[in-house]
């Protein structure tokens, strides 16, 4: 309704119940149409988007072959090893998780990944006890 008022350039304009209902119905119909159109675009025949080919004649379609990376340790496993090794040689016995993240160079890890790393470090057999990891809870 705010968009309607902005488009009419009358922010204080009145909206009747009927107008609100009509605009709402129109918007829902438009969203349903978009959803159906997108769904149709996903149908493929021999790697070709059938519906798109009809409305986009002359487009060159390319078949992509997936590329698989060699199997490596997961991100959490890698950082768990790095953090565990760092803590083994860290002198001040207490360190906040925020400072630990900075000191180990893990500051680009997302919050959820960092929390999984900390949990794995705490659960590992050589890790310091949780109560010695600092003031922050993780």
C-alpha cells in the first residue's frame, strides 16, 4: 500500500478497503504468474531450456560439465587443527574466542563455522578445558 501511495505521489491519500483488496489480489496474481513462469523455464530437453528457447531465439546454449575438486579435509577440520596447534603453544592460559580468532587468522570464517571449530577444539582430546578458553561463550 505504501508503494501505491508513493506512485500516486500522495502519501496521505486514502485507501478504501476495496482498493486495498484489489491491489493485494493483483500483486498476488503477479507473483503467482512469475512463479509459474520461472518453473516453466526450468524444464529442459537434452540440456536445453525449452521455454527459454522459444522466447529467446538465437541464444547459444552451452552444456557445462561439472568439475570436482580433489577430496580434502573439511574447513572445520582444517581450522580445528590450526587452532589446536596454536593453543598448545599459547602462553597466556586464557584467551577469548574473539582474540583467538584474530590470532589464528581465522577472522574470515563465518560465525557459525567458527563456533563449530571451537566446539570441535573443545571436544578434542588435547584441547584445554572450556573454563580456560576465556570469558566468551561459544
